[in-house]
C-alpha cells in the first residue's frame, strides 16, 4: 500500500499549525491506528484522547478532513486519496493538539434536574418494552459530543454557550420527558434556560451521530412540541393555575432523595 | 516539610470512575461524607462502557426456579472453587437489589412480556440471568451511575492520574499524589479512606479487549502501599475477540452472540465444542446438536449447548482447534449466528456487534460468520480484601471491582463483573464509612513519600538520552503475550521473570520528549512501573501454580491438583518501591460454612 500523509494540527491555546507525517499504511487500519503509530515513533507527545477504540466510549472525536468523526471508527481505506487532515473539534477550546476542553458539556450535565421516580413497588417497576424503547434510543448516546461540535448555534457563536444546552442535552431532556416513571417537569427550563428555541432543525447533529440516534426527529422536534404545548395551550395553562401542576416545576426539582 | 502543591481534602477519595468507583461514591455520599472521585479519563469513559452482554442477578424473571443459591453454585464452579466464598455468597444474594436500584436512578433495561427486567443466557449460568440492554449494558450502567453521582453534587477530578498512595507516620493510608494531565501540574489529596476502583491490567498483553487505561495502577499502588495481591496468575482470555483486521485484533465480541444462539465452527464447518466438554460439566451439557438447539427455547427440553461452557473452557478449545490446523485464514475460528437467527433478530439483539463488524471488518454478521479468537480480557486476581467491607490489610485502603481479588476465583463467569462492581462498590463505600466512623484515621500526609513520587515521575524529563516509553510498552506486550499467555509452561514463565527484571532496568532509562502538558508519552512512562510490577506478580503466580485451573493453564501440568485448591498465592513487597522484590506466600482459602458447602454438593 502507498504511504499516506497525515496533516495533523499541533499546538495549544496560544496557537499552532499543521504538521505533516508521512507514514506507511496497513490493511484495515482506522485513523486512530495511524495516529498511534505516529505517537509511538515520531511524536510521542502528540496529544489525542481515546479509550475503547471500539466506538463505544466516544473519547476520540476529532475533525477528519473537516468533518467530526470518531477516529477509531473511520477506516483509512474509506477516505479519499491524498493527505488526511486531522484537527481538534472546533466548538471547544483547545487544550493541546487534538485534545479539547469539553467541560461545557459536563457543566450542562450538572444543570439537568435529576430523574425522579415514584417509590419502587415490591419486586421492581413494571414497564413495557414499547415504553422503554423511546428512551433507550437516546441512552445509546456515547457522549462523543460531535453533535455539540457540529451545532452551528454554538460552533459559530461562542456567546450562545451561556444559554444553550445543545443536541446532546436535548436528547437527555427528551429521554427524561419520555421516561415512563419520571415525575419531574423540565419543560419550562428547557424553553427558558436551555435555549431549545435556538435550534432550527437543520439536522447537522443527526448526520454526525455515530450511534445513529435520530436526534432531530425523535428528540428535538417532539421536545419542541411538548414545550410549546405546556406553555401556550390555554387549557393546560388554566389547568396549571387552578390545580397546580402534578409534575414539579423545574425550579423545585431537587436532587432526588436516596432510596 | 510544607506542602506547596495544589491540595484537596476528603473523607473518602475514590480512585477510578468505572462502575465500582461510582457506586462506592454514591454510598459514601449517602452517608453524609465528603467524597471525591479521581479518574485518569473523562467521566463516563471508563472501561465499564465496554461491557456488553449484561449483569448477572438471580431475579428469577425468566426462570422462576432461579435463586441466589444456584447463582452462588454457578459462580463457585465457574471459579474452580478458588473463590472467596463469602464474596460469592454476598454477590449472589445482593445483585438483584443492585439491578433494581439502577432503575430507581433512571436505567432502562430490556423487558419481559409482562414488564419485568428481561434476563438472557450466558456461559456457566444455569438459568437466563443477565439483565441487559441489547449489547450495551455497560454503557447503561455507567451512564446511570454517572448521572446519579452528578445529581448528588460529587467532586470529580477528570484527567487526573494518581501516581502513588501516601501513608501517615503510623502507616495508615492518608492520601495520594497525582498529576493533572492537561497541565502536567502535581496535586495532592488527603483522605481518611481511599477506595481503589481502578479496573484491570490487560494492557500488558498484545491482544487485549482492554483500553489504554488497563495498566494495573490500582493493583500496583496497593502492592507498593503494603497490601497483598492474590490469584494474579488467573487471567481470563475471553474466547471471542476479533482477529481481523490486525488493527482491531483483540476487540471484544460479546458472549451474548452465543447466548442468543451463535455457535463456534472450525474450518471444516464442524461444531467442535462437543469434543471439549470437561467431566465437571458433562452431566449438564448437551451431547448432540439437536439436544443443544432445543435448549435455547426451553431449558427443560434439553441440556445446555457446549458453546456456553465457562469462558476458560471455550478459550482453550478454540486455541486447540487453531493449533490442530483447523483455524480460519486469520488464525481464529468461526462464530456463526447468521445461519441460525434471522437478520432482524440479530440487528435487534446485537446492534453494536452488527456495527462493529460492518464498519471495522466489512463483515455483515446477519449473512456471514465472524472470525474470532481468544483475547486478554479480565484479571480475576487482585487486591486481597475482606468480603463484607472491601477493606485491604492496609488501614484506610479499600478496593472494589476488577482491582479486588477473590470474588471470581480462577475464572469469572460472564455477567458477574457488572454485578460485582455494584455489589462491592456499595460495600466499599459502606466499609470506608464505618472505618471513618470508628475514628482511627490518618491526619497527615508523609510528605517525603510525596516528594519521592514526584521526583520519580519527573526523572524521564531530566535524562539527556534514553529510551522511548512506547518501545518498552510494545516489547513488554509482546513478551507477556508470548510467554505468559493463555497456555503456559515452566520454561516460558521463568524466561518472562528474567525479562521483567530487564524491563525494570529499561524503565529507569526512559527519556520523555516534549513538555508536561497533555503528553501521552510521559503518561505512558508513569504507567510502565505499574504494568511491570503487576506482570511480575502474574508471572510469579504462573510459575508457582503447577497445575491448570480456570484462567491459568500449564501445558506441563494439564490437570487440576486438589492440593492447589486450598490456597491462593499472595504477593506483597516490603520496600514500597515499584522495583522492590516481590514476596509470595500461600494464603489459605477462607473456610466454607457447611450450609454453603451443601449448596455445592447438591446434584444438578
């Protein structure tokens, strides 16, 4: 097989540039294999994040030829001929080389009001497969954060990060909203503080999801509908005023008591 | 000496953020303690996500006949009776509650028709017992625990690598010294109790299902701190790892493929497992394909297929078939589910396997066989602990999950790992809380130990010339694969012990290039002492155990010897340094109460 040239962005928060590494190719390799061989020889300090190398942990997301991909699941023989460009995810601040500071996502995770089930009956909860399947689709998420990376609301507008949770957390809110047992109501929170309205359903997130979660169709659009229903439906509004809500409001939502 | 480093103080400090560490954190937090978690990766990326098939718990949702006593018996038989019987008992009794508790925290397991948690068949388990979510159960477990931990407001130190445990003047565990991977700056922690939950050691082998994290940090740090490691020769080679392409060799193929009907065939197309049924399992294993095939739908209509024998049995059989020249072109055997189940069934039950083979090997498992072979997967051995409290012999130090030894004996059953994490993670949190309540805790860090660890960590930057750590790692992996692999003999393990001394010297001559901020070469340089310390214990145990049992097979001693079923080999070191000599003794097994003995003797 012919040699390949890898154009890898190297640098840190203060700046950086591409470095070229020309290296032999082996049959069946993925981009991460080639990065590892460069680390083991020419550049032992080349920073990249990875763990499972099997598409299950979501650590090794980077932009390959400009598109967010998992390096461990991108086969070299399926990329176009010519140099392969590898850059860090653009939406997050650089730490070093291909490693970015993804703490934005962990901060968003802390804002999610906890799952709140009713007390567990003797012998466990009864739920049916068709009821758990909707949530299971979203729980396939491996938190690679490529949907966050590609979302133009924060990719091109740093200032939006302060009031936008992003696709990864919209599927989390959708999962909880559709969970057969959950009793928290997060709809006002999602509308008022998580910036669901900023999403104009261009489906960029769905296209990059390595787990093939239908983020836009199955999570964001239904979530938008539920939020709108909760806010603008006059009957529901009146009902809330009169009866108080059966679900707790997001402001009241607290860490659930220990079972 | 004064501490000039960034410093944090906790009641309970947990090293490792996989299933055991997170479950321990929840327990300690619920007891009102100040809890910190340190992980060398990001939160939610630990090796637990790689667990596929499920978590074993005798809930009886699919077979009402199932109960903790059958699960206990299966675990002990699978472990070839080398297990800590109290751990196996607690695990079998408590795992159903631990599974149900995950649903209180938001997990969504697959369901039976009547809305209960569905359970699937796995090797060595008499009944369908594994609660699961398709073939991504580990992800569900870690995400559930992660979300629970975050909702409780626990401090998590991510991409922070612990270098060494630190004592107080009286020899109690008092804290640890670590470094931040993003900056390379050092940080110290004081803690009244430390729980090790650092996972396994597989990265010292060339073909492994383990991620880069499996470098045995916790095993090694416990050893250096004065604790004992037991059963280190007992390494599980999972029967089904990918063998091609070479870049993914070792990657796990879930046992769920066989639980759901997949069978193993050699290059002649023959289901060879019928030729490899050990006497111990003959009475409960099918004799013909017809009998085996009836079993999948109704466990009373036939006996179990031999493809679902415990993992050590299946791995040895595959090894023997390949050695006899009946392997595939890439040196494995065939795992066939395509000819036995519909494409729709396979895609629904095994979605990750479908994608893994399609994307990495270009193989469609709904129409083609997979090529698979054994891969280094799990270490049964680990830190010797008290079953009820997870306490080690060092005051203030606890261990849970893969880093702890005893639970699985000489061989772990599939599905018993995820349940192990939550059963003993919880118990470690309880044990640490009780230790703290008792009041005899450390109050100050021995700063001389801190300074020594930092000096050692920085030494590779100060050498003007020396070796690339990646070269040492590659050579170590090849050496361990070749000499302390699935089948061992006296000559090879003795050779390995000699080589490990040479590796020790090579590590002292590492030169790291670049700076301290997010430098993977430096990080590897700090991993190598752990990998070598652990490998020495494995090779020493492999040399001393002159028999074959579970995950330890000696071609020069092919049979099990009852004399070796009476004790574990326990390793310790007096020096406390990573290059201190290893001392090994015979540590008698925990006596088994009569009522548990009776469970083992019941005829089935």
